[in-house]
C-alpha cells in the first residue's frame, strides 16, 4: 500500500514539473515575440494641403462701345486689403467710364458717318502710371463700309495721377497734346477740347455747366442760411483750388444753380478725393461703415429738395462720381453737397451738370 502511494506521489511530481517547464517555455516564447514587434509611431499625421481658389479678376483689355448707353458704376472702390489686381482693375474701369463721358469723345462719336460707331480698348496702367487707350471704328453691315475691318481712329495714353490725355502722332512717332488730335479731326476750338474735361482738379476754365462756382477757383456767392464752401489748395495739385468738408460733424456746402425751369433730367458730376489719412468713424454696437456717405441735394426756391446718396469707399485718389436726377423740383436754384461718417477732411472739385 505504501509502495502504491509512493509511486502516485512520484507521478504527480513529474507531471507538475513537466507543466512548469511547458509554461516557462511558452512565456519565454511570448516575451520574445512581443519584443520583436515593430514600434508604433505616435507622431501626428499632417493633413494634405488645401488649395484656395484665387478670386476672379476682370480682363486686362476692356473693349467698350461708345454707341451703347453709358452706365455709371456704383460709386465704390476696393477697400483696404483688397487684392492689388482687383484694385487695379477697378481703377481701369473708373477711368474708362470717365473717358467715355469726355465731351470731345462724344463729339467724335457724333461726327461718324451713319452706321459707324466708336469703341475703345484700354490697357491697365503701366509702371509709369499710363494707360493705353485706342479708339476704333465699328462698321455696321448696312454702313457701306467693310464690317470686318475696324480702323484705328487714334491711340492715346491717360496719366493715372491727373488723367492727362496725350495723343500718339503716327507721323512723328511721339505723344503730343490732345489739342493736336482735336485739330486734326476738326474738333479744335469747341468745348470738346476744354482742359477741365480732361483733367480732374484742373484749374483752367469754369467746368461748372450751370453750377456757379463749382470749380472753386473764385469765391462762391453766399447763400443766406446755407453753408459756404471752404476753399483750400488741392492736396495733390497745389496750383488748383477745391472745396473741403471735414468730419466728424456733418458738414456741407451749397452752390447757386442756373438750370432752365422745366428741365426733365440732369446729372450732377463731381470729383472726390478721400485721403487715406481720413479714417472712417465706426458705428456704435454695429459693423462700421464701408465708406463715407456722400449726399447731393437739389433745392428749389421754397427749400424743397430731391436727394441722391452714395457710400464711397476711401481710395486716396481723385475719382469721378455721377448722381442722376429724374424727379427735379419745379425750379432748381441751389445744390448742396454733404458728407458724414469720417474723421478728417475730404475734398470736392469740378461740380457741374451734364446730360445723362
């Protein structure tokens, strides 16, 4: 009996030893496998780059038909921080609108034979501040001229600083004054060649077209109970005189008007300079203004008025604005220009009437 118990004990010890060795070998193998695994990276994975679409930019060359009705663009301009290409395109568009309205350009278009109209191509300003403008003929199929041919009427360049126009003389191969071109086309000696129509802030000629003192080269006649124009030197051309309106208080000036009674429609054009140093005044508890509020008011003898407003962003350059009136009072005798929402001065020049 004792012998059987001893044999059973020896068997149990052998089984236990065999199980211990088996487990030991398995744990050793598992440890070896775990150590040989490749390390796991904990560095962040950068996302692929995101492509940002570029803004669309108007084309460089802009053909414009002068036979089409002129459309005055909204009196706005690129705000600070705008892409330079977009700002340059806006400057070019403003110049084209101004060029089309020049009286000599309209007179030139009116002198064309039946079926022949005038259109222009304009290039962006170069590094020296000049924009190339070409006037060409457009032949209608029934004009008697070849509709597939667009002869050049003249090549010009416009200075960005003061919008001086020079004509390229194909004979001499040099740029000459605009008067030389007007004389060659039989337009010399007319209002079409008046310097004030070619140069913002020009000091020659009256350029007022029915508005007394709108060039500010002479003292403006006083109007009782109305704000007088404060006349100062042009900041960009000291030889020229302009009107100044200074914020933050709402300020204005009033000019006498000579407009025939019963006039059905009129456009008030003026030149505006908003210096970059003149800042906009933020609105309390709301987004600030995008530009100054410029108001033009036509008044009759009783003080009744019609108003046109525009929000004009700062540009730091002279620019042309137009305000068209279809609802005139019975007899217009005064014109008022008002400006608010700025701290500092703005300047106005060449206030006049034109026919839309």
